[in-house]
C-alpha cells in the first residue's frame, strides 16, 4: 500500500528516541519535537524545498498518525537534521 500526501502535507517516519542515562533526572513527558525522515512529499511542498530521504526535526503535535508514519503539514518541519 502506498500513501501519497496531498497539497502541502509531508509523510515522515519518526526516528527512535535516543537512550538517556539513568543518572540524569528527566521529565516523563515526551518532547513535541522529534527527529524524522521524509518518506513522501505532497505537490505543494516540493517547491518549498522539502525532499524525500532528508531528515528533519518535526513538531509531532501538528500531525496525524498513518500506521507507523506521521502526516504533517510542511510548516511543521522545524529544521533539517544531520547526524
């Protein structure tokens, strides 16, 4: 099954959260900004410079889950991310 985003939507695969040390106290809630890899791009997001295969920091609060993927508007991509 293939999913093609419409208009300015971007389909991303969330990257696993980094493991944290047990010595550092961290809050229990998850941060709304996550690392993700772009899987598919809607036609209106292509002129904005969004590319398949590029990793981004994404605001996950603006997205809808589609199976194990997340569908977000292109303006929810906060920044490009490189390891």
